C-alpha cells in the first residue's frame, strides 16, 4: 500500500439505500422486478411493519412504487423499482466500488 491518501467521497453513498433492509430490498428488486410484499418479507426476514416503513422511505425518495390491488379476492401489493430507483442503485454501487477500490 502506498503512502498516498486518496480522497474518499463518502457523501456519494446514498443514505436512503444504505440502510441494511433498504439495501436488501433494492438489491432484490434490481434482479426481480416487481416483487410482491410477501416475497420481500420472505427474502428480507423483516416484519410487516418494518418492511412497510422502509418501503415508504424508498417510495418517498422515488426509488420504488407500490401498486396495491387484488389477486382474485385477495389483496396484493406489488413493489416496482422505478427508473429513478435503478439509476440511484447503479450510482450507489459505483460509489461503493470506488470506496472499496481505495481500501485494496
């Protein structure tokens, strides 16, 4: 490791995405879009209330969209990654790669 101390821009890390549960949701939705609420519960291990709170935060940022409807007579919520959310996800990954590149 060289004696150089490169500038690290931790401000480039999106705090909305960086929370552990929100990070898991964004990662899952980047591969499986849309996902049902029960599917996200299963994949993240979150409780109903906790997942709902974090989805609301992602939705407020414009990163996901929740579509509520019915599957037959059963209520169903589908969570979609928005185009803005996909851009934010890619920017988050780029920021993390940059940060990790400085520590190698």
